[in-house]
C-alpha cells in the first residue's frame, strides 16, 4: 500500500479535536513529531517553527477507531471456505495466534480503514478455548509490524447453560445436559492442568526436580493465571455470566485472573456485580435484534448506556460472525446508536477507542490523543459519531495513509457505465 511520508513535525490546526481523554477541544491544535503526539490543545498551543501546518478548520479529529473483537482479515469471501480462517481443530487452542492467519492483503482492510478503523483485536471462534486475541494494526506489511500486542488475551467460550426441555427439542434435553457438563469439566481440567504445569516449570532446575516438556497450550495459559493478559469470556446470557463468575470464585480464587466479558447481551442484569469486580464488557454488537421476543425493540441499543451508568467499562464491537468481518468499517455506527439511546457521547467514543486499548493493555500507545502517544488519528468531515461524516485523512504514527479501496474503485467504475435511454411512455 502506498503512504505519504510527512515532514518531521506536522501540525493539524483548526479542527474540533476529540481526544477521548476528555471533552472535545474546539479550534484545536495537534502537534506530531517522529510519529508521536508532541502536544494537543486549543488555539493557544505553540506551533514549532518550520513545521508543516495542515489547515483542518471545520473538520473533526479523533483517535483512530479500535474494533475490540473482530474477524477482519480472517475472512475474505464467506462462501469460499479456503478464505475463512477463524477456527482451529480441537477444543483447547489457547496458543493459536490469529495474527499468523491474518491476510494482510485482504480487500477488507483498506475498506475498514476508510471508516476510520485502524486497530482490531482479532478473536477466533470455534471451540471452548478457540485461541489467543491478537491486537493488530490494519496497516501492516508483515505479521511482525502489524502486531501491537500478540497475544493480548486468551479466549474462553462459555457453554450454554440453558436447557431446552420441550418434548420436541433436538438434541434431547439429556444430550444438552451432557454436552454442557462435559464443557464445564473441560474448562476446570484445563485450568487445573495449566496451574500444575506452571508449578512444574517453575520448579525446574531445583535439586531433584526433572525437566518437563514444553506444552504450548498450557504454556499459553500462564499469562492468564498470573494476570499479565486478560481472560476474555464469551458469555451472552445471564446464566452464562453467573456461571462464569462462580467459576472464577470457586476454581480460580487464588489466581490473578483478569476477566473480561465478551458478548454481554444480558450483562445489565448483573451490572452491579461486574462493576464491583471491575470486569469490563465488550458488547459484541449494538445494531441487532433483541435476544428475546418479549424484550423492547431498543434493548440492544440501551445496553451500553445501562452498563456505563452502573460503572462498568464498556467497549463496543460490530459483530463476531464471518458475515460481520467485512463490515468492520461500520464500527462507529454501532457506537453512534448507543449514543442515540442514552450513552454519553464521550463514553461512546471511548467505547471504540480508549476502552478497548485499556482492556488489552495498549493504552500507553493508542486510544486517545495525548502527549507521548502514537499519532494514530483520523480527520472527519463532521462529528466522528455521525453516520454522514466521512474520513478524509487517516494517520498511522504520523504517516498519512492512502484511503483508496475496492468500494471506491467500484463506485468510480460504475459511475462511468453507459447510460441507457429511458423508453418512451404513453398510451397506444
């Protein structure tokens, strides 16, 4: 991809600057040097001599967006199996790294960047422990330069706790119960094995203690047990979230596990417990139908506001299905809908910028426009949470990116298609 290298010091001047760290700054100034933010403030902010000054008056500047749970780059054509790489074989795969499977030449990446989304947490699917979460930039040439933090978390898919006991249920209730119990036992055994493996590896080198083989799956769990990376638990319903919290209390009470709930449709029902334990929630999506037929139509739209009012840190995604992967560009629309239904606008912006960065421990570099952080930001024609606003410039560590993409090429191509004369109308 092409990129325009900027002068050593770049100044964006005159826009409304949404820092995500605090209120928006009208007529703001952002000073960028060596790929980092040197200063950000109001019109009184000094402009270094010799800097390249870009007049962005009337525009809006915000941090580049961050999709907190995504399959972008792992799915190209949903109907072509060979272009879908979202799942590994087997049930226990915490060592599986989605950044290794990411297609850095995917047509979805430039389309996503055109929506202001520059970062994504790649989260695989498909088993009880489907893999690690990798935080990547969508502007990488290689896996190494795309990775911001790999691995950044380990995923756990919590089994369904609800049993359909209708006579016509398929599979039968007893089969559902068996599958649930087997999944719960697998989770317990995996964590117990990981703890035992950690103890054995820690003891290596002591007198009389033999060496132990390296086991990639169990080794990948050590970061979860010592709290260096979070455990992202996919759980939608209240029964799942309650069961996961009980498991943390009963099985992992002596560990330093930092849980995060992913999905979280029923999270408002247990918001007080989540807030008290400082457990963040990544809402899988906002633009969807209610989970249950008897719920209000706007239940998905108000979930983020309900959680935020209870004191829960909220991040917002755009959906975690193969169909949603190429639609990651729509991430700000999900946050905008949450803002329209009660979520404070600053909290809505943080839900797709600073909060995901905090959850995965990369907020020292990205997520807000503050001195010392990477100059990864977007320039919009209007407020970044308005659907009619367009991205006119995107910067990755001070480098302005090319915003051409397949959608724009197709639009331009079909704009020049031959026009057919309208048939004559009228009576016989």
